[in-house]
C-alpha cells in the first residue's frame, strides 16, 4: 500500500487563454493610440499609483497581443521579446515575482488584464 502525502504541493499557476483574457480589450490600433497619448502625458508629470498601474498593464497587454499575432504567423522576434520585457517589468512593479510568474510572465499579464477589465 502506498502512503499518500500529508500535504499537497500547489500545482502550477493556471493562466487564462489569450482569447479569454482579451475578450473585452479594445482593438489594437485604439490601444496603440491610448498608450502613445498616455506616455506623452507621463513625460511631463509625476506618474504613480493606480494611473501608473493601468498604463503599464495596458501597455504589457498591448505588446502581448501584438506578439501573439506575430507568433501566429510563425515569427518569434522583436514583438515577443518586447512583450516578455514589458511583462517582467509589470511583475516587478506589482512586486509579484514568483516561480509561476517567472515561468510565464505573459500569462501573468493576461490574468491581471482579465481581472482589470472585469473590475474596471
């Protein structure tokens, strides 16, 4: 008879699929416009708190969506690298470094974006 462990170790983090995470997202061109306008505003004033959180979350999600389109076409280049870097930056600003977020930073972005759109 095999003994069962007395404690269960947590399983891997389950991230939402891109289709589920971005179901409420505006089109990519609109998000590019919002990100560019917001970035220009940021240059001229202090930027922190909820406003910064929204900006970096939406920017990371935008880059993830662009990378997903490139990856569908078999291209894993600059867009993928930028999406990964933006995701890691977001994780750091959220102080959310875990083994799961390090293993799939873009999954973390998708989860946070889905939560944000649900509560926004």
